[in-house]
C-alpha cells in the first residue's frame, strides 16, 4: 500500500466514524421525539397490505408521477440514491487499493450495466430537479411552492447527489485508463468513453474515491447535525410514514376524519372523564406518534402549498408551513419533554425541578409557547392560518409522503373550540342553530318538508310506505336553502320519473353534524350523529342517496364508527346508473357550452369523478369532453378531478367571513368563466351557493350555476319554452 492509499484510508475511516456517530445520534433523537406522541393502535393492522402499499407508493412513485417531468426525474434520483450507494461502499475498497472493487457484485457485468445506466440517467434527472428549483425559487416566483422551505438544505442535497454521480464515473474512467476495469464497453459505455481521455495515473483512482467518500460523509454529517432536515431525512422516513398511513390499502387520509382520541382510544363524550381525557390537541406532545412522524418526514417540496386554495388566495395558511412549524417546535421543546417536563393528559406535572435543572433555556422558552396563538402570544400556529382551512384535502392528495395535514388541523381546532371556546365569532350562530334547531341556518325544523309542496306527485315518507329501495337524504341545504331546494325537487322528480322506490324522513331528519365536526365541535357532532344513526336504523333503510357531498361523506364514511352499515350513493351516481340502464332518457340537448366543477367532498375525498360527467355528457348530447375553450360539450377547467380547486365553503367556512386575501369562490369562478361556458354545473349545494355568489360579483348574471340533476331534468323533461 502506497503513501497515498494509507493517508486516504485513514481519512476515509476517520470521517466515516464521525458521520456514523452523528447519524446514529440523530436517529436516536428522532425516535425519542416520535415516541413522545400519544399511542395509536390503529397503525399496525393489516401488515401485509401496508407493506405492499409502501412498496407500490415508493418504488411506483404513485404520487410523484402525477407530475410527469418531476416524477420521472425524482424516480431516477431515488433509484440512483439506493442502488449507487453500493458504489460508495465500493469506494472504500478503492482507497485501499485502486485495483480493488466491491466484492461479489463488483465483478458482475449485469451490476456494472445497471449502475452505469442509472448513473447516466440520474445525472440529467438531478439537473432537471435543480433547474426546476432554481426557476421556481421564491425570489423569482411570487407564489413559489418553495416559499418557506429551507433552500440551502435542498441545494446542498441536490449538488451532493450530482457530485457523487460524477465522481462515480470518474473513478470508473480512471480505472479504464489504468487498465483496471474489466467490464465490457457495451455494459459501461460512458465509463469507457471517459477512460479514453483520462490519464493513466493509478493514484487518481484512490484520490477520486476518497473525494467521493468525503462528499458522501459530508452529507451524512450535515444531516446528523440537522435532525429537522426533512429534505434529506425523508429518504429514510418516507418508507415508515407511508407504511403507517391511516388507510392500509393506500387511500389518502381523506373522507372520514380521524376520530377524536385520548391515550390512543376514541372518546365517547357522554362517558369522557375531564380529569383523564383530553379534547383535541393543545400541546405538541398530545399529537399521536404518527403526527410527530409526519412532521419529521416533510420534504419541504411545497406540493401541498401549491395546491392549497387558502395559500393561493393570500391567506396565511400553508399546509407545509403548519407542518414545519410543528416539527421545529417539537424538536426545540423535546429536551424539556425528555427531561420529564410538561403535563400528562390529565394535567398533572410529569417532572420535578431537579429533573429540569439542566434543560437549556431555549427548550424552556419553547415549552412556554402556546400551540395556537397570535404574534403577541408567540403561538406556534397563527389562528388565522388554523381557521383558513377549508378541509378540501388538496394537501393530503398531493403529499408524496402521505402526511395527514387535515387530521392535525382538526385536532388543534377541537381544543380551541371545545376547551378554549376560541373560534371565529360568526360561526357561533351556526353551532347554536345546530344544537337548538338541528340545522345550521336556524330554520324551523317542522319546515323540512316544505320543498315537496307543488310537486305533481306525492313524495313518500318513511312510515307511510311499506317498501322503499332508497332513503332520500335531503340534507339541510336541500330542505331550507332556496337554490338547493330546486336540486332536491329535480332529484325527486327524476327518481319518480325513473320508477325508483324512495322515501324521505321529512321532519325526522336533522343535520349530519359535518359543519360541527369540521369546525372542531365533536360534542355537537356526536349528538347529531347518534340521533341520525338511530333514526336511519329505525327506518330500515339499506341504501341512501344524498345530494350534498358533505352528507354523503359523513353518513357513508363517518357513521360507520357509530355502527351504521348502509350503502350510500351520491345523486349523480344514481342518476348516471338510471341513464345507462335507459330508465331516464335525455331528449333535449343543453346548448351554450357547459363546464363542471368537482366538489371537494365528492371528488377528491370520495373519488366520484366520472358519474357527474356521464350525466352531463348525456344531457348535452355530446357525450364527450374537450379542453378549455373548445367545442360545445363539457368544457373542462384546468384544475379538475383530484386537482379541483375548492369553492371555499368546506371545513365550516360556509359560515365564516372571508376577510383575508382574495375570496376563494371568486378565484374558482374566474376559472369557470374563463372557459366561456354559459352553464356551470355543480354537484354540491355549498358549491352552488359559493360559485353563484362569485358569478354575481363578476357581473356575469347571464352565466347560470346549476346542479347536475337540474341539467338532466331539463333534458329529460324539457319545458315548452326550452
């Protein structure tokens, strides 16, 4: 062994020892912080399915490939990071002896071929990612998805990957030049091309291998010193975060909310013990351990931020920044918590003064910060950010590592509403109306059936008819709001026309509790939900059709927790079936061009994208879709289906004033108007109200906002004027 090899070997071993020690320490710190979270026994079921989901999402890049260029580039970089780490291991042999290589694999031509082409494709892939980050950096783009991200960390990681890829080819090239490389040119074309121009200097192999090790270990040392460096740590944590996601089958954490829990068990508020149970989250350690894993895994990519309707309209809410703020707070507070500081869920002090004596000042200061509070209170999360969320689910849909933003936001809302009584004042009237009247508008409960007046057929009621196939869940909007009543009447007319046996609960129906649950008042939700479950069970209903996606979601996804087992469909699904089977036949085409807005709780939360379009396609006579600006069929907006832009009414925002930034409904309305369509079809009464208000605010009264059912009714039973 020559002098160069001796020095290189000593340096490689020394820097690797430091890197390994720091990384091990960082991993222990992360595990300690994640274990501070509350138990969650629901995350370990169905292990085989979870494992399959993890492999499918990570190696299949199911989220990232929705963004084609970025997805493909990231896939090659990820595969390169995993596979080419073997070449970093091989560099340790090359610093000892330039002729050596990785045992077993190193002499295999197939291995050389695979690593060669992963490297060849990995270099342009990482350059693409660097170029995208540079082009979309916050200083250049006003609404950059990287705003708030720690840019130096991302650049550091990306340039390290690029350097390691280049150094790998230089090592091979020098080996070719020194006749120490035994793989054929067909398997390693770039290595042989480099070898033809590089000098025959054996020590160059050792020095380049050392540089590769130093660069790689510099990366390891950096992440070892930065335990919150999610842009690097997600390469390891993403596998676990995806494995432990809420739904083992791979579905995003949408639809039903995570039940309110205490010590890992769901809370029945009628039996809750205020001395032992906590309502919502008031301290970062009261999140479940999966929440703390979520915060640690965030890649800071900003996909959630780029799709958030609140952020895109000038609100202070960024799902990414909420997660990063909670992450930084958790790790800053951790020394205090790990020393025994804080209170348990019953409010008792966990540590003693002696235990806390050596806790650093910064951790003590962090422990004093409220989780939710304004600038004057030094809160971790701004209340305006907390209350800006519409629960649309765009953040959860787009997150490549399956962070469950909505569940964490609702947990914080629950504590603010149920314990602090701190929420937007205008929402108070809605909650009082739910408690006293059973509907958010405060309308007299005995007027729920008034929408049936004037119909040319009798609407059957449960108890008055012996048999019915569908229980028609009208919903509060469908019973009390004037525009939504037209949809209710249209659906009832179409069901009657198609010969469907259905019945309504009439005045026995009450609000599903969705607005109460989304604002954080679990008590009111459980009161209403339990009442409805009993009523539905007594009715004997096995199938329910609902016109409101919020009712559809709550009954279909959340009432299961209360023991209700029924089939729930949205009215557009049932109408699409009736059209397909010939029970409803559109005869008059709808003219003037039509666009369709996907409601968040119908589309993104419950994956109902096609049935509304099938109904509309049949009604307008075209049966086909076109891109924006073309044809007379369904003129699709740019943001549609799983990327649909929220109307602004979800998350109980329907009953809160929108005082900050641009109104979300106006942003969506402008996109709909830009298609040139004269009809904007919707499948949700909330969306109908919000987009109608948006159309009026733009002075476009000639554009009609109408439910899918009403569009179909006009085509099936055209009026003489039509």
